[in-house]
C-alpha cells in the first residue's frame, strides 16, 4: 500500500505535481493591464462621437484565473491558459437602437480597438460568440466578454471606484462592487443572440464560499487535479469543462460528507474520482443556479468520458490499496497524469498489506499443490487392542 500524497501536494517539499501545474502568469497579467488601458483610451477618445456619450468601461476578472484554479496547459497551443476579463458598460451606451443592434455595435467597437492593440503588440486575434479574444502567446490568451448593466448601477460602480481609489490596491480590489448589482440585471452580449442574462458573480461566490467557508483549499486542489488530468487526456475536446469538473468535485464532497473526507491527498482524490462517472452520465446542476445543467458533454460521448474516469479510479485504487513499490507508484501516477508528476520515488512511503493472521491465498494454494504432488503411501493400520464398553 503506497502513500503518494507528497507526489501530488506537500507544504514541505518544493517539488510536487501541484507546483509543476502552476502557470507562469506574469505575461498574461501584463497583457490584461495593457488591454484595459487601451480600451479605456479608445472609449475616452471615440465613444462620444460614435455613440453620443462618453463612457469609461469597468473591468472584472472572472473564471479560473479568479478562482485560482488555473493550470499551466498540458498540450499547447491546442490548450492555452485563459484569463477572462469582463468589460462592463451602462445599458444606455448605445442610444436609440434595438438590443441586438446595441450588442453588435459593442462588439464592433471593442473588436476594432483590440485589432489595433494586437497589431502593435504582435498578438493574435480571434472572435468568439460571447467574447473578444486576444492570443498573446502560443500557450495563453485573454478573453474579454462584454456586459451591460443599468445606468444607475453603473453609476454606483463609478462612485465606489472613486471611494476605493483612496484605499490600498488590495482593499480597492475587494471593494469593487461585485455585490452591488442585482443578478437579473447583468446582461452578456452575444454575437448572434443579442443580450443574454448572465451573472458571473454567481459562480464566483459559490466557489469562493465553498473553499473559504466549507471545505478549504483541498477543494481547489482537487479541482486542479481533475482539470490537469482532463487536459492530459485531451478530454477538453469532448466539452469536459472546468466548471463541470469543479461542480463534480463539490458534489462528491457533499456525497462523501466533509467529516468523512480522507486527510490524505491520494485517498481523497480516489474517493472523488470514484463518484464522478455517475455524475457525467447524467445531469450536473450548477451549484449557483440549479436550473442550469453544466454537463455539456454530447450524450453519445458521455459513456466514453465516464469510462475514462473509471479507468483513472482503477489506477488510483491500485496505487492506494495494492502498490508496494515506490518506483511503481511513480510510474502509475505519471501514466495517469503525465510527466509533470515528479519522478521522485523518495516522496512515496510504502507499507506492507496489513496482516490478517491467515496465510494468503497464494501461500495456501502453493501448499496444497505441494501436498497433492507427493506419491501415495500405504500405511499399516495401528494395533489398538481390544476394548469393552460400559
């Protein structure tokens, strides 16, 4: 029986799987700063002439970068680090037009501004249905989804921004009014469908509360393990989304019970993975919005994904319950998660299977075979004498 926890995560060891998943995000952070500054300048210079009103957009980072579940991509450039930075404007930004036209004009303006910036920075550009994408390197991109909020709420954001500017940078970030907007009044621009009700704060609040107030950092770590395994196995092509995996980990924690969650990293991950096949075969409700099904895996491919999770559970069970060799433990985990699991058998502790007081089935079988192989011998009956009952 192997304890492989330190291969996955350790506070005392500088090399482990989680450390090797940590992305080098300074470049993507710098890109976010440049994008924000450029869009502010573009709106400042041209919004009044084009739309009859000068406006300064606001920005909120969301998604894996905000949840702190971002991993270094396993197979770039097909897989990339993704930073989602929402751009917010007041609903009256475009006057006298239908909502669908307003969304279209919003995209046209931001696309044109980002095209100029991308050319200057030698970045790539892509258009997605719900965002404007800037590809800053072969392994990373920044997505800018476009949101609209009621004018009075946008003014509230501006007021809070002015007050927050007097505080420290960290304090200001926390006061930037995520909690000030009604959830049903946050609208996301879609290139084909106009405006859609979509509030990214709901997911953000759910996951933050789950980590900070219920399960601790172990939920964040297990979410990152599942995402990294998904990337290694290229299951992102089957729409195994990050938010789906986060919800599966959270659902598994609830089913196991927080008091029963194993303290060991490898044992806990095994317990979670054992439950995931059942989840991905059906509906996975959004913990922040029960009416939304997060399982976007095509129904004809769900069994394939479930089987992949079952294979992972089998392998983890072999490590935790059966493996008695540190080198074999490393080999099995690297087979499951890839070479970012460190080749460090010294981090594995191995204990022999617990004694039961009985010979193992293999020993019993060998003994029986030995007895059966001996030639038969005829032994004379013993002389026991006469006896009388009574």
